[in-house]
């Protein structure tokens, strides 16, 4: 895995927060392509919902690998606030989110969903997407002890058809047959009496 200096990290924030089009105009980017490079921390998988990007600058011959730094920093425990008026990114440490490395669940397959509520917060609101091939299966490992509410996980197949999974205070494992294309998911819920929820989805 390549090293990332401060310049790369800032550019990654620009790409992840403002969009590639804005970054092209602002930073003199000649070309950019999505990369399927995986990210690990000390050898453990760190799933990201956004792809990494190979970027070639106008003044450079070789491409550099850029990360969606807003998502990465949030998983490393920062709150990332972008101020469009002053054109600044404010990093606030200590939001108590771990980097979501999976170690206590058998993840025999490629992790494509990795959701957990913020520590000491009684709600969750996250979304993302992943690619699948025909014949693959999504296995959802859900651990939950939430109280005073429920969490809904919505899955949308490549044709936009919705599948809803309502989660209470029990541990559940579900398997879902996949078809080729981009799948999207949206997870939201409020549990006013506390607890925690974790959803890990793997495909194989």
C-alpha cells in the first residue's frame, strides 16, 4: 500500500467532499480513474463505501493514488466539517468511532457493508453501495441490543427494487441472493433507550 503525505490527504478531502469535477478545476488534474485498491490498517480490512482514485496531475507523468479522506477520517475517529464559505475543512478529533475493522465476526468473503452506530448515540443513519456479480450471495451478520426503537436497512437491487429489513434487539444472520450490478443500501433508525447495533455484509 502506498504512503500518503499531507498533500495527498488534502486532495483526497477535496475529491471526497466537493466532487471530482470541482477538484479537476481547482487542482489542475489531467485525468482520474476509479481504483479497486483495498485499504487495510495493520493488516486488517478497512472497508470504504467510496472507491479510491488514481489521479494524474498536469505537471506529473505518473498517477498517484488518492483516498476519499472524509470517509477515511470519520472511520479513524474524526468529525469532518467542510466550510464552503471560507473554503476550509475542519477536523474535530474524538467522535469515538473506531475504524470498524472486523475481528469478532467471521467474514469469509468480501466485506461490502460495515455499519455501526456512533458510540453513546442512540441513532444510526448511513448509506452506501457495492458491486455484485450473478450468483453471488450477500450474508448479513447483525448484532444488536438496541432498545426503545428499531433500525431499518433498505437494500435496492440494480433495478431499484427495494428490500426492507427491520432490526430489533436480537442478533440475526440473513442471506440474500444477488444479481450483477450496483446495489445500494440505506440504514436508519432511532433507539431512544440505548444500545448498539452493528451490521456487517459480505459477498462471495
